[in-house]
C-alpha cells in the first residue's frame, strides 16, 4: 500500500449496510475519512432476495460516507460470509521467467494464474481470492512476497477461497443498481480476525465466534492459517425474537429487556425480582414475570448456539487444534456470562470477549467493514488495493455561486432597463 491509497468497504448484512472509506496516512495506517450506516432488508439466510431494495440501503450508507469524505464512490469491496464460500488448500510449484534477474511480481501473477486453472470448481463456483500462506524459495520459507530472490522455481502454499456464483451475481446486480462496481469480495472472518485476534492466538490455535444480529460466523485459525470457516443462521436478533414470542410482547420491548437483563447464566442472578410487561396475554398473572424467566430464554438460545458450534468442531475434527476462544459481535457483546457459558459448553479453558466498543472506530456497527479496509490495506503488492473514487465539490457551494450569478444578471438587467427608459424619455 502507498500513502494516499483510498479503500472503500461495504458490509452488506441482514439488517444493516455499513460503509467505511479509509485512506492510508503517512504512518502506513488506515485513517477513516468517511462512514455511513443504513437499515437493510431483502437478504435472508445469506441470499440477496431483493437486489433493488438492498441497493437502496447501499446508496444511503455510501451517500452518508461520501458526504463526510467529500468523495464520490465508484467502486467498493464487499464482505462474504461462510455459507457462500469454501476454502481449498493448494501447494503449487512455478517457474521464474528470468532466474538470473531475480523473481518479479509477474512470476507471482503467473503462479496465481496456474492455481486458478488447476483448482477444481463445481458448477457456478468462482475463485474470489487466493491467500498465500508461505513462499518456499531454495528451501527457505517466506511469509512476504520474495521479490528479487534468485531461483529457477519456487513453491506457494495457498488457500483458495471459492464462492457460489449465484451470490456473486446477486452482489454485482445489487451494486449495479447502486451505481457502484465491485472491487472484490472479502471473506468476513479475515476482516474480523484482523482487528480482534492477537497474532499469538492465531498461531497457537483459536476459535473465533462472531455473533451478529442474524448470523454467527465460526472460524478456526492455527499457525496463523485459517483452518475452518462457516456461518450459522442464528444470532442476537433470535434472542430478541425468543423473548418477544415467549412473553407476547413487541420486539422493541423484548430488545430493551434483553439489554436490561443481559445475563447468559441464570445462576448469576443476584436479585430475582418481578418484572412488569406491557402485554395483553391472559396467561400471565397481572403481566408479571420473574427476571429469571427472561434470563432463562437468553441462556437457552446462547447455549444452543454454542452446542451447534461444539458439533461443528467435532464433525470437522478441530478439537485438537483449538487452544483458546474469542467471542465478539454485536449480538453477544453486552451479555454478561457468555464467556463462562462458552467455557462450560465447549470445554475450552481460555475464553475472552472482545467487545466492538473496545475497538477504536466510529461506531461498533462499523467493526466488520473497518476490519475489511484494514485487511485490504495490509495485502502485498500482488493484490489490487485502491478503490475508484473522485473528489467532489460541495453542492451547496455550487448553488451559492449559481444564485450569485443569477442575482448579478438580474441587477445588470435592471440597470440596463432603467438606463434604456431614461434614454427613451430624453
């Protein structure tokens, strides 16, 4: 990346669209120069069902970011979740075109091309990214691109990210309606892990659980390499819905109760007092329940999420690779006791919660997209970085100038008419 590079990220979620415009500053860090947020619908179970409705949300989020940054956005990177991708590990050997001149960026491009050709794809699948893990040159291993190394051949150990073609088409159609082109699709776990995981956690073996509103992303990293990634169609909104259905109340009131009695374990209740509900249900005596009744609903849903994750770990034989666990996401960040419940359910001793509030960004809702922008900026020189943006002037300034010109014309026209009238009288 270079100073001044501008990257636009879009997090298109089930209930919201978040946009962040980032610029690389002189310290080679991302500086947020624009951000926007809008409500979203039209997506269910990871599929874009109504591209035009989603495009409207994209326009609103991007428009807000454009207003702050004074830039016009023509292209952006978009996140993609585990339900729409699979990852395949490949080791590829490639030749160096001019061994006596040293390895060049073109040699790496050629290796990428070979990987794309040799990867087995199912019908309608597309490769959206190739993640180099290691370069092997003359028996030595490199994490960075070994440009300039003298060798005849080199090997690349990579993870090929393969996406469903239907989802890619849906994203492209949505962005087309919004007047934006697609820079690329970014695996969401790469964005999240970039800001919530520590390097030593990735190395030792970590289970990352990102609980959002409508989905829960589950990924496993070992030796700084992604070992597993999938998405569960259950999140924090389901807890709210459970409370609303159980006590026959509105989702708005259920959300307030979830935030007020934000415990994941009933045993942590200090005072099991009465709670009066705004409900018309005749089954509840005087519309009063115990706070333990509310916590019981919260605990049941969170425990279910952890039990699903436990089965995923077992089915994919990942238990031996996990040394610790990190919980994050809007759907879990405010719930006390989730850490302890994870330890009890998953039998993992080291569990920590990384709340989006602890991350130095504008709003917690921008966590994922901020991570995307940071991740893209950290890519090597073989990857495209810049998004297509244009500098725009303040529309209000244009209007003021235009109004000023009109007023001057009116004044001169008035002077001219009065002068002509005087001449006619003489």
